[in-house]
C-alpha cells in the first residue's frame, strides 16, 4: 500500500496536501496534531496503561495503541523516571519545532533517546499500513524504506506568509515573524538530530513541489500517481 511522507517549508502547503493525498489514497493522515490527540487520549495514567481491551479500531485508537506500546517500555520509563508518564514526557515529540526545548522538560531527555522515540512512533505507524505523514521529519526517518514516497512542499515567500495568516489569524508582520522562527527552528532541528544542514535539499526527497506554481489539486494528483507507481515498482515480483 502506498505510504507518503510530506515535509517542506512552513506554509509550503504540506498541511493542505496531506489530507488531500490521504483521501485519494484512502490512507490514514498523520501530523503533529494527530499525534498530540492520540497522546492526550492515552491520558498518561495507570488506568490508560491498564485499559487494553480489544475493540474495533478507529484511526485514533490504532495510533493510541502504537504510542501506548512505545511508552510502555523499560527504556522510556527510564527516561522519565515515571511509569505514569506525566504530560511533559508526551509533549516533547508532539510540539512545533520551535517549542522543542528538551532542557525545559520536567524530564531530562538525551538527544539520542528523544529522536529514538519519535523514530519508533513513525516507523511503527508506517509499518501498520497505508499512511500519509506530514512533518515530524518523517521523510528523513523513513528514507531507507524504498517504497515510501518522500515529498517536499515549498512555495514562494509571500504565499507562505499568507497561508500562515489564514491558518492562524495573524496580521502580516506577525505571520512573517512566526514563519521565520519556525523555519529557523526546523533547520536547527534537522541539524541537531540528523546532522542535516539543509532540510530542503532535493536529495532528501523523491520530488519537490512548488505549490505557488502548481495548485493543490494538481499537486495532489502528482503525489498520488508517484506514490502508486513507486509502491508498484517496489512490490515483490
């Protein structure tokens, strides 16, 4: 089944393309907010960790089980020192890039352990089926899996600012500042955790789409067709 990882610049259009592509591929859609909701539903409580009844799984419930399984491991318990996983130990992989400040977490987390948890979540979700990821550096984490299409969504600067304005109800100056902060934080994140200087290097992706030049409908067509073709080419003979 086709799996797609969409990354790219703030306001590049990944968050618009993700739902469009996932709908076309009949795939689960995963971004930071989906992970946050799933983590919140775990509840970080004894009751949540013990409540493992089997039932027909929705997308959110399936993601909850993946997260719960990863959280419920000796290695992660040793990170937090807290078997009930306080809220701070969940937040560190569901925040925006600019909010990731490990030193401010109530539980000190080493960089290698931090990225290991994120990678485990994304890898397990990728292995679970038909998924479209947006953000979380999924394109880098999944780069060694040849059947997963990696896409970079970019756009012209003013279009990016306009999208941040629309999405977050900001004035132009506020949106531009926020975009610059997120771009800088994203660059720092890729350097810190993956030793990558340029997150938008085309060598990190199968294809890059400028959503200022190609509308979202056509862009999603390109991605869907590429994902299906790649998936077929990697299927066992």
